[in-house]
C-alpha cells in the first residue's frame, strides 16, 4: 500500500466527519469544507493507486525483460504496462 493511499483515506474520513457535523449543526461552511476534504482524499487515494500500479508494473517489467547492451525494453512491454495501469484505474 502506498502512503498516498493511506493519507487519502484519512482525508476522506475526516472530510466525511466534517460534512456530517456541518449538516447536523447547520454550519454550511463546515459541510462544504468536509465535502472538499473528502474529494481531496479520494483524489489522493487514486494517485496512490496509480503510483502503486506503476511501481508494480515496473517491477514486473524489470523481472520479465532484461535489456540487452543497455537498450530499453521492447515497446510491447511498455505498452502492456500502460494498458494494465489504465485498466486498473478505470480510464
């Protein structure tokens, strides 16, 4: 699990609490702040998901293909890595 996933989940939870408290107390500013913090947390969690997916894909790519004479791995490996990232992130 990437640190951005954890931080994002925490922001999402705090934002959810702020939103609920804001609604319960009639404090529209706190409610909106909570909604914004919740959205920020979801974005940060998604960034962590992408970072983790890219890291995993790069790790698997390094294991699967060993470059010869310092050349970059084949384009098909890079293409499959990007495809797996986009599939994981539902793009």
